[in-house]
C-alpha cells in the first residue's frame, strides 16, 4: 500500500496537536487544583483524581476531534439529502426514515451508556485508590 507523504505528514501533525491539547488540558487542570484552598483540593479520592486526569482529558480531546468530523459529515448529508430529494423524493424518504429511526434509538441509548461510563469511572477510581493504599502499606 502506497500512502502519499502528504497524508502521513497531515496525520502526524494531527496526532501531535492532539497530544499537545491533552498536555495543555492536564496542565491547566492541575494548576487549577493547586490554586484551590484547603488540603482537599479535589472532590473524591486521590485515585479518582488520577483517573480523571487520565480519562477525562482524553474524552475531551476525542470529543473535539470527532465533533469536527461530525460537522463535515453532517454538511455532506444535508447536501446529499437535497440532491436526492430533487431526483426522487419517494425513494429518498424510504432510505432516510429508517436512518432517522436508528439515530433516535442511538440517542436514547446514549443515556444508558453515560450511566455505565460514570459507574466505570468510579470503579476505576476505587481500584486505583486500593492499589495506592496497598503500595503505601508496603512502603511503611
């Protein structure tokens, strides 16, 4: 497979920018935590804080990248829909009605996925906290 050099450079640049974005978000988050008053600057356990630094920053950067892709696909779909409606409205409706139904069902499922993600994040924080306390116990 022969991939043009321009495509490889574009991909490398995008990955570099995503890495820089993640690093900047983590730095800003850590700086904000350090500026908060009191000994307990983060709500929850230290394990949950570590989990948030790792996973939430990746979620934000992925969301930003995917939202650009979604915008492009959305514009493409609108133009395609207009062209298809001008060619044959009946066939277009037969194609797009099931598509709209799938989109509605996936949006309904999103709420359940969000609950599972929250539970997973809490469980990851508890495991990280347990490991940290075990290591702390071994050191003393």
